[in-house]
């Protein structure tokens, strides 16, 4: 591994509770690093603001959330880049936008790294972020469980008389995973399909038609979960399941129970929330950008 452009004193990879793996670097910069702007907000202050919006305690126990890459804890943050998945293209975009912080919905470090070399794309991302002084924060399932978070955004295309978590949080039952929406007025399955397409911005969806159901069948109750929703939606009583992805047998189980299923790709069921969060988080001191290079890895052709 060639390290001509910067000096790294020590990489330490360690396990925190709830599988939180964080990589730290001693403060060592070269002229090629991003210049730390004297303006803006301290990294720690930004992190505290993020945790106030969505407490990390809302995240699932298996998740790895929080500050995952911290090149310099004294850094000032004036520009933030939002993404669902952190790829090498997105890191390059952060450099072009001058962003000192990437908020990556999906954690770029989920399982522990056994090495930090240039041999894999995930390791190269960590190296590049540290090299150029870019911090990485991941909220993931804390954004799913929070009020007005990813799941509330996903269901906002319909008018519901009641919305409640499918798996309520133990400390605050009004928050939690998934949403069960009771519609004010029943609408047809075709209207739901059209609404999801318009809301997410997709030309095509995958539909599992429940046994005995037609496109003009009424929908009164929608159970939804952004991302991969089977573990949340399973055994939920609803007319329709809306999620990003399910396996063949999971869809078969639902449709044979007479439940319609709409699949809209894993990250496409989440990505639209970034623009909502941009408006929520941006202020006079922080410029917040939504990545233009972040996209679902699957395309219907």
C-alpha cells in the first residue's frame, strides 16, 4: 500500500457495544488533505445535533450506527453530503463539494474490518476518508424508527387516519420499526401503484398480486417498511405490503394469504427521504447536499 500523500501513525479497529466499529486516526495531515474550514460547526456539535434528531438508542441492536470514521475530532464542518450507500464515487463527490462530513444512511462499516488496505472498495473508502479528513456518520435504523423519518416519508403519498409502528419501541411506543397505515378512504390497488411510482420516482415496480385480488380491489390498510421489510412485515394483517425487497418465498407466503405486495428496490424505498432531511438539517452554518452519484444498484431494463 503506497502512503506517499499522507502519514498515518496508527489505525485502531475495535468493537463497541451493538457491533459499533469505529476507525480513528491520529491527527496527521499533508498539503493534499482537505483544508479544514475555520468556519462552520465542530464535528462533535454536528454529531450531537444528529443524535438529538434521531437518538441512536432507536436503532436495532444488530445495527452499527453513529460516528464511524473520525479523522479529526476538532474538525469544523461547513458542508455535509447525504447518501444512502457510501461508494468510492460518493467519496469523490464529497471531495468536489468540499464536504467534511458524509452522512451515509447505510453504515459503510457494518462487519469488523480485518485489514485496512487498498485491496477492497470498502477499505479504500476508509483510507480515502481519513486521508482527506472526511468524517462518516451512519444513522440507519434510527432514522427508520424516528418520527417523520424514513418510514413516515415512504407512506406520505397516502392520507392515513391512523399511522402506528408495526414493531413499537420499548421506551416510546409511538416510535419504532415499520408503519401500519389505515387509510382515511379506501383506494384501489392501481391507485396505490400509481402513487408509489410518483412518490419514489420510478417507472416500474414489482407487484405480487394477492390471491383473489385485482388491480381495482380496494386497499384499506397498508403495512410498510423501507429497505428489506420481511422481518417487520411478517404476519402483519394488511391489504398490502410495501417495501424495498422480499425473497420469492416471502412474497409467495404473503400473496397466498391474499396480501398484495409492492417491491420498489431496497435503496429506492429509502433514498427520497434524503431531500426531506436536507431541508430539516440545513442552516446558515451548514450547507447540506444530496448525492447525485448515489443510486440503487439494480435497474429494471
